[in-house]
């Protein structure tokens, strides 16, 4: 079941997501001594990361994992890891050993295999942040693409540039204790309705183990 939360705009979506992240972090740290967060790119997550930069948290107990990443050179401005570092981690002195960045500059196949080994001790995620594209994709899991059943998958021929990426798999994302879809922007209303109807789209195939939250500024029928 999806917990649907309607908010006025992207700023309110980021604020609602911040509340959820901090709630899940507190619960995870109390239960297991650490909080493992799966990160997403995009404008609404960026607002969330800027809010986190103003938050006083026990960062030593947080671990950051990427839901997907573009195969671009290290520190390239279009990498999500660059965005996250610039607007959040550098501001708070986040411990580098807890920031798990995939080596996508090595190519999709090598990076996927290496990242699977890196994050294996951290799984399952406590919370995964995800967006939804206008075609129904989430992370870098695109309609019509098939992937092996492994923790991290290489993605070739992405319909959005660059063509090579890595992504956490359906299995890895669905094993997360909690999921939060952040969906804003008028162009996504139709696909959001399709997903809520359970149509055969990537984002409709993923649910968290305990909580699946949809935070959106889009009213749906």
C-alpha cells in the first residue's frame, strides 16, 4: 500500500521528505546503530539535500548509497554524487568513509560489480529516495530494459543521456525497509496515475518492506 501525501509544491515536498528521512534515521539508529539512505538525483531531492545541510544529525552513523549514477568522470557536474557533495556533504563535514560513491568512471559493467561488493554489507537500505520519470522509469530502470537478478545492474542504451549508467536493481530497491517517491511537476500526472493503477512500468514494480511513501504536488483521481 502506498501512503499518498499531497503537498503544495516542490519546497513543501522537500520539507515533508526531510521529516520522513529524520524519522527513519532515528528509528534505524535506535534499532541497528546506523542509518543507510539510498539517494536520488533531481530538483526535489536537491532541495531536500539543502535542508539536510542545515540539520544537526549524527552523521557518523549515516551511510549514503546511490540508487543510480551516470557513467561520467569523477566530480563531473552531472553526477548525482557531485550534487550531493556540493549542496549537503561539504557543508556539514560528512565523513568520507560513509559516503559510498560508485566508480562509474570505470564503465557500467565494472562499476556495477564493484558497487555491489561495496554496498553488500549495508543492505537492506533503511530508506530509498526515488523519483519517477515521465516514461515511468525510476532510478535508471527504464521501460523495456531487462536486467539480471543482482544487487547493482549495468545500464546500457539509456533513453536519457548519458547512455551508460548503473542502478540498484528491482530486488535491491524492493528490499528497502522504507521507500519514498518524490514526484513533482505537472508533466508527471498521467504517468503517476498509471503507476497508482499498477500498470506495467518500472516504478510500479517497487514497494518498500514496511513503508512506501509518495510525496507529490500532483492530485490524482
